[in-house]
C-alpha cells in the first residue's frame, strides 16, 4: 500500500470512527448515513488508488472493496441473530472494511473483539457483576445446548428476568458501546502498521 493512500485511509477511518463513537454514546445508534458515507469514501479512495497504482484498473479494485465490505457481515451475522452485537456495529465494521481492505478489516475485527472483551471485563469488575454475568452466560450456553440451537442471549436470565446483551454488560446504563471497541481495534491496527512501516 502506498504511504499516501495509507495516510488518506487512516484519516478517513479516524474521522468515521470518531463520529460513530460520539453518535453511539449520545444516542445508542450509529446512523446509516454515516456508515454509507464511510463506505462511499472507501470505494472512492480504493478506486483512485487502483487507477493510479494498479495495472488491473478500477473494476477489480471495486470488487475487492465490495468483498472487504461484506466480510464483517458474513462473519458476524450470527452474533447479530443472538443479539450479542448490534446491527449498527456490524455496519460500522462494514464501512471500516470498505476503507481499509480485506486483511486490515480482519485484523481490526480481531483487535476490536479483544478490546470489547477487555472493556466488558473491566466494566463487570467495576460494577461487581462478574460472577452474576458468568452465571448468566453459563445458563445461556446450557439453554442453547438443551434446545440445540442458538437463542437470543437476552431470553435467558435470572428467574425469568430478561438480561442485558452479553456484549453490553455495564457502562452507563448497563451497556458498553462496541463502537469504542471498534475504534480501539482500528487504533491498535494503525499503530502496529506505523511501527512496522
């Protein structure tokens, strides 16, 4: 990847994620317009990069961007189905994929889940909920095994009480914002790339 396009993509990713985190914290939503803007920026930058630097031309680059955009959806739709991840979070990762490309989005997703796990663990410890959440998760796994299918996580709780989503354990009203974890994952990815340039 040419250094100028790396810088442009990093700036686009930083702006997209900063806006998404702010919107998510304020309204618990990541607007579709913002996601579409991110996807459009990703396509535009990648097509220009392909036209200037690649002998293949813009079409294979555009198809690569489309594939990179769909990877988070394909890999994470099951987490959405069990209500462990929000649709906005998946769409935000799709926009990140459009901007960054296939291998970078794979790394960003990996770092994001590590950051999300650390943030969840930290908030459970702060709110003294680790034991309670571990029991709930154990009951959830048992219920899925007994029924031989994935269930929405919120359907399994203490004495029939609905529980929070597993990835939204505690932080301001019992929820973490996974957009923060995505931003942290992108930050780790970018720092790693800068260090090893």
